[in-house]
């Protein structure tokens, strides 16, 4: 396990300050002065999960990003125990900074049971080890980025996760609109063991990663490079996930993403996360603000 992954695990290890109240620290997003949305979502799910019996696993979450998070201040997570049923447990979490809510999460947990089974097939994609690492890929596009420091900041932000693009990323195809689909392989940079090897933590880490690249597919449809090249400004609005089958985030996972629509200054993207052996593990949907800065309308 590298230092960056340990740092991410420490970030998700919330301090309990009162019954059903937790406190977390923050890291700044790599390109904007606010807390990364995937971090807030993952921390909120950690807070919810700590109030749920061990025999119940997270099966869904629905969240809204209300205000930009301040990376220089702690985040307080308050958990409401909405329902404890025979099979399902529901929690609501509000994240607060400076006296104001910045994020709202509803999460549901289920006692395991047998049921009907079917799934969509996994796409046919190259093996992840045949694809370039971030250290190999990002320097190729440094001439397109807003500043030379972007590469270093992106590498630092992704040091805990080995994330590999199947096709050219949005910042590599600026000005060339293409099919609004994007695929990445990802896994943590190191195995989870000991106390870190907990099913909820695997789910929370997948939640963290799920916000990294999902809106890429919106950018591809319009030949936009995104935040790294400065031709789009925006932020996540809401985020929903459904956890279908068990998975390990320290094994390779395929994140298959596409955008069915963009309108009204917003872009919608949906994703499917598959295990390497083809099991559909997670479904994701996110909408984000997607605005073209003045002077870059073309």
C-alpha cells in the first residue's frame, strides 16, 4: 500500500464526536479550490454505515451537492436513523461546514437474501495492463493544459488509484467531438488488508472513484477537454449509485460511462462498474453543471 492510498484511507476514517455525529478532514480538488465531490460522498457513506448493523450492506445511495466544500475546514456529518426494518435500513446524512449544509445523502442497506438474477454483459475491452498508466499518459497532453502544474496536481490527486483510460481522454481530443462514451479501468494502488479490508470500505472507495471521470462522456460529445484545459466550468449536482454484487476495489474494475443528454447548462452521465470477470457490480448516474466560459463558445 503506497502513502497516497494510506492517506485516502485516513481521510475516510472519520472521527466520532457524538452519537451519530462524525467529523472528517478534506483535500482540495486538483484543479478547483473546493472539496472533491467523491470525497464528501464517500465520507457521508462511511458515516451512515457506522450506524448500521454489520450484517447489512449498502445497496444504494442518492445524493445532492448543495454548496462547494471548503478544503481548509472540517466537515461535520450528522446521521438521521430514518428506518430500521426487518430487511432494509435507511439513513440520511447531512454534511455541514461553517454552519451551512454542503451535501445531502440518503443511503439504504439490506440484509443479504437470494433472488432473481440477470445482468447486462460486460463490454469487450483491452486488458488494463496493456493500457498506459497516468504517469505515462498525462505528460503527453501537458501542452494542452492550463499550466504545467496541472499534470503534477492530477497525478497527486490520483496517486491512491491506478486509473487507466481505454480510449483517448477528453483533454486528448479537444475540438474533435465523438461518441459520448468513455471507459476506464481502475483499482487502488495497493491491496487492502487488516482493518482496511472491510466490505463497506470497498464500497466507499468505489463511491470516491465514481466521481472522477463520469462526466467525461458529456465532454466527448462536444469536443471539450474539460477543467484541465479550461473550456468547461462546472460541478456535480447530484449522484446516485446502486450496488448490485460484491466486489473488491483493490482488484481491477471496469467503469463503462456514457452521456444520454446535455441541456439547460447541465450534462447527464450514467455508468456501469464491472468486475474483471464480467459481473455487473455497480450502476451510477450523475448530473452536473456544464457551462462554456465566455470567449470559448465555439
